[in-house]
C-alpha cells in the first residue's frame, strides 16, 4: 500500500547551521533570530518558548508546565529539566471530600498545579545559556506590543469554548475571542507581564506582583493556592531514561512523566522481534497488545519519585516485560491534551527538545485579568489513590515527555508531539516509522497514525484494516491526532527541521 501523504504543503528546513521547528511561525522566526545573533540553542529555546507562551496561550502559556531534554555537544551528554508543577500545599484528598468531590474538576480554581514554565526556562538559561536574559525576552515584549498573527488552532480553541466562557468576563477581557485565523491580535495584559519578566526574571512571577495577583485571584474564586507555593517552587534536574534500540540510544523523559512508557513499548517490540508491514492490520494488532501491558505498568508504578518508589530497572527489564505481556487492562485513557512542542539546534550541534502545556485548551480557564495569566488544569490528572494519588506538593503523573536519539554518542533525532496520554504511542510510531520501516523524518511525522484509548481505536486513512476485530473509527487523513516536530542530523552533516502537516507551525533556520 502506498503512503497517502500530501506532498509539498510544508517544506522542511535543511541547514548546516541552526534552526527551530515550532507550532507558530513567529516563534520559530524569533528563535532563529537569536541563533543568527550568536546565541546558542538554549538561548534560542528561551525566546521560542516565551514566544509560544504569547502566541499559543491556549496550548503552552505562562501558567503551565515545561520540560526540556538538552544535548550539549561539547560534553556529548543529554540533560533533562523537569519544570512541572506541584499541588498547592492545601490541596488534599481530605479537602476534596469536604467539598463533596471525589476527584479534582477539570476546570476551575482547584485544577491548577503551581506553574513551572518560567522557573524552568530560567534554570535552563542559567546553566547553559550564553546571552543576557533581557536580550532573550525583549523580542517577545516587542511582539506583544506590535501584535502577532492568531493561529488557526487559537481561533478554534476559542470557538470550542464558547459555552464555557460565556459568563467568564475576565477570560473574555484578556483574549480577542472573535479573532479569525491569521488576524493580527494583541493580548494587552501580557505586554506588562513580559516587560516585568524581562526586567526581573522569574521573580516577577514567583516572588512579585504577578504571582501575588494570581494567588489572590485563585483564592477569590475558591482555590487554595498560596504565595508560599510559588516562592518555594523549584524545577528539578534529573537524568533522562534511555535504552538501546537497533543501534540507536533512545532518551526519554523520566518520572513523574510517562516517558518510560515509550521505552517499555520499544523494549517489547524488539524482544518480540516484530516484523510487520507499515500499513497493515497486523501492525495495529501487534502494537495494541504491547500498548496494553505498557500502559498497565505505567498506571501501576509511575508517579512522583519524591513520593513513590519507582522500579525503573524492573520496568525496563526484558524478562519482566515479557512475563507481563499477556496482561490486560480496563481503565480508559483520557483524550489528547493541548500542548506545544518545539525543537532547536545550533551550529555547534547542541539540541533542545522541549514541550510546554496548560493540559486542556486554556487549562483551568482561571484567568487573572491584570496580567493575563491563564492557569493550567494539570492537578485534574491526580487520582484519589495509588502511585498517582493526590498529595500536597506532589507532582502528578505527567503526560508530557520529549525524545532525543543518538547514534554512537552523536545526536541523530530530536522529536516530540502534543497528544497527552497518546504521546508514547506517537513517539513509538515516529521512531519505528524511521528505524523499522525506512521512512524519512518528514514521512515519519506526516504518515497516518493509529491511536488507542483502551476501548477503541482512532485510525487515520491509509491502513489496511480488513478483518480488524478491535472497535475502531477511521478518520480523514490528516486528522488532528497530535502535532509533532522533528530535528534530524543527516549523514552529510546537515540538519533537517520539520513541523507536522497537522499543525500551524513552521520550521525555519539560518
């Protein structure tokens, strides 16, 4: 079966120098400008991330989480920073029960964790950046003042929330809710916010007037966030997880993320010596059997490692995985969250593979009007018991993760996608599309996908599904099954950057 890819809609960017692939063209441009002025990949990542927080506030605004995997060329080493938020000190199972709740609501003042994005960016810059902080934020301030094109996904997110925001006057005072795709818009409160961030760094949020306004607003709405939750927040540097897969080293994000799920799936694929046609029913059925056990193990063991012991070596042990292979699961996976991934490479070979998110589109919908901060709803991913049970200052099992792949210690690919609980499945498809089925990086990202939520399948057009017994739904290709980006280091010394046909973004470079 031929690969039903629509050719030529989005070209990749190929360069011997550096580049950025992100979900908004302007964010990519501002990141490339930093590279062209002599900044490294980390510097460009700071500007790109903040530009996405401005231009894609429904996906990855200042009130959300941030993770980054970083390859430092001079060391030949991969680092990982976890800037996901923790639960407020006063948010507990007991408080929920007192309020007559048996879970954390998806929207509203109880659903946010402490935003980690700004703290994570500053820690990343402080360790590996070379430019001055102000110079990296200034282009975002200028963009906030002059206005920027509204992405189609921004306009669509607003439209999907019409009923939810009908009586949310603070939300409507911040965002241009009647914007059409590519209209030039301004989010007025964010001008002052980014000016303060440029001048004072993350202290403007965690110890300053922005944070105080956010805390007061959340409390007035019935939430329990306190200023101490912000002042005491710190991101964490952790070692990434890795396995070898067919001559490559796959680096994934460690717990509290679900990145280990990707590695468990790849381990089982290799142990089972899976050899299937790329677009066949056999591939779908084989992968589903592996997904079942990987997700069951994720839910049984993975949480915040500061609160629960996670047997990493056991979960990646081929013998253990094979013995568990025939297990079954029943709990349904939740749908795809709204997230934005980007990747940056520079002329020295440094790589930043990063992801940021409010979780659902516009997160909790709790929007402080003076500074334009919309908070995430990531606390809704806590459970009431088990390894992911809600506890004060605990981080939830996190769907965000990113990937860097090396060969003989040198970077080969960096990739990631939106997609919430489906993310390990998509990472697996991208990797096996290239490694097992010989697709190019562009083809691997654009290729039709299938996603499984434990009860049914979503399959993009392009697969041979005759005889498939699993309940399924075929959707038109290309569907909204997550928006990915990739950087690939080609054998001729050049670098390729590309953004998904399914999204609004663009890869640009020097």
